[in-house]
C-alpha cells in the first residue's frame, strides 16, 4: 500500500497514476495513516500550506521517521520543496531529508508554466521524457550522494538519493510517465 | 475540445495543485499575508469584498493595478484577480500583469450581457462560476480551466452554493445513466456542446477541477462543500468580515483538509469568535442576486 500525502494538492492525480502502474494507494492525513506503508508520495500543491498542516496535524515527525527508515518516496514539485535541506525565495522551513537546495517559483509565475522536453541520463532507462512544470522550483545545489536523472537545459529536474526520487515537475500529470514506473519498481523491490 | 494540448494541460495543472485547499479574497497586502500565514493555497485580489460591493452598490470593476501588484509582492502563493464578465480588455490587462489565474466573475458588474470571454485565446488560466452543469460546460467550452459554483457571494449564507453543487452533481450522475442517443437530447436541454456532454457521461466528472464558492462563512460551511463533491473552497467576505480573520482563516483551511473527520471539524470549529452577519437570500430580489449574472 502506497500512501499519498493528502493534506492538499494534486494527490488524486498521483493516486490515478499509481493505479495505472498497478499500485494500490491510500490517502495520508494523520500519523496513523503512515503505518504499514510500502511507499509514500509527497504531491504537488502549495508547500506553505502543506508545512502548516503537517505541523497542525502532528505529521512532521512521523513523516521524517518513516522516510529516514528507508520508505521509498516520490516527491514532486511542492514535495521536493518539503524534502530539501535548504529552501530559498523566500527561505522557509523544510524536512531537510534531501541534500539539495531549491529555489521556489524559480522560473516565474503561472505564465512561465510549461510542458518541456527533458534530457535524461543513463540512470533513467527511457529514450524521451516530458516534464509538466507548474510554477516550478529549481534545484540550485546538488549535494553528495544525490544522482541527477534528468535535466532541463542546465537545471537538474529529477534526482535520486537512496530511496528518495524527487522531481521539480509533475510526472503524475504526464500519461504513462517513466518516472512513476521507476517509483513503482522501487516500491516493489523494497516490499 | 482538445484537453491534451500542452497549453490546456498547464492551465488545468495549476488548478490541480490548488485542490484540497482554500482560496481567500483579500483587498490589500496585510490581508494577503494573513491568508498565506493561515495556509491559503491562493489569494483573490480585489478592491472590495463582495459583502461591501453589495452594501455600497455602484459599478464593481477589476481592482486597481497598484492594489493587485501590492498583493503579488506580499505573498509567494498564486494570486488570482477578477475581471468583469465579457470584459476582454480587463482580462488582457490582468494577463499582462502576470496574475496566476483570472476569475471572470459575476461578483463584478457584467460588461457584456450576452457573451463571456473566449478564454482559449489567453495563456493565463480562467475560473468561471456556474449554477448548474449546462453553465459549467458552456464555460469549459469557452476555455475555463476551473469551474466554481457561484453560490451567493457576500451573503454569508451557504444555501445557494449547496443548491449549485447539488445541481451539478445531480446532472453529472444523470448523464452517466443515459444512452448515446439520449445524450443528444441532454445536450440540447443543458445548452451545452454534445462533445462535452459525451465526455462527462463517460467520465462521470467535469474535465476540469470543480470548486465551491459563494457564502462560505464557517469551517463547517467549507466542509459541507467538500462533502457535496467540491474539490476546494473559495472564501470571500466570510473571513475578513468576521471578528478574528486569522483564526477563522486557519480553521477553514484545517476543515477543508480534514473534511472527512468529524473530530477534526469539531476542533476547527472551537473559539472562532463572531462570524459575518449574513443575509437571508430568499429575501433578495432577483436583481440583488449576483448569481443571476452570467449566461
């Protein structure tokens, strides 16, 4: 069972994408919903809202513990902002579990949102990959042990650190995304 | 209708990100910061909240540019702004200003009493109000990337939003039971394009996110909208016309996130202070009903 953090954001789109890869999912709104999960999705949405609700509902610490224990994680857009060890523009607190620095809304406002073709590295076995970027953040620093799986121009947009797979775009909004397929593999191998 | 073009996917994409959240009406930077601190997913920049528009009368237009800019600079969450129904020029100005979403809204005085804006021509996404499925589908045909109920803005009374949510859901359910040839008659009856009627009949939902608005004044009102199938909630006058806006705003955010949990709703409903006074909608004349605007 894969849990999808459902405090706010495009959690329904994620559940749909997981179902298409044969993964059963549930919504995570409280600490007890984290029990017995084989994977976790941190969806897109507004990171400021999610941070407040994680705190209000006592989810922050249980989430950190579950991820630190090695639960496979897919984080997209607001999700990578929640996980990053440093958040800029403006600076805000985060879970600090992914060794990257991200800049929020780095490409501009909604008019800069776009569907872009990405460049993939050998780490991701797919010939082509599109990325749906919505008021997207930018990874401005990649730390030790973090592999870059795809880039948009110079910018890393898909990274992996152990069991954490994180994107600045929304694979859940692309049909049959190889990124969701890779996450499904990670979940199956682990469980 | 091409729901798979990159332009449309990016517009609907932002609406997807706002799901499960609360979008709050604000009239200046200070209110915008209160909204963001309370956990709003977006703010709607406007000159006067609907309750004041209703009380003061006069022509309600797009907010002043300086006001919208002040709000855009104050917060990091998306900023929406309203244009008048059919006012293509106001919409172009808001797009040039780079607001994140335009609300072609019945709360402002309509500029065109026959036509809405052809929203496909814009890069900025639009949200439009509806009272029923036919109206929703006409707006989607024109290019709206998000639909909200009209409710009765500035009334502090949820009854109209409930009416509109129920109407949309009932008509959606009905379409899923019809035979192909009956969908042609349904299209005629709904005054909506057959192609969209067929899409809805197959999928059992709208092709764009479906939010609630108009008359939300309490955490319970917001939760009720979610229970009736809304995917997010707009709150207008209900927050800044109450005694303790910051507290009420945060409580409404929590209620929307935990709408399925009565214990959480109970907690969110404690110690709110006084709510906005509100209106008995049944005593309004048809001319006073903002939800009658739009076609």
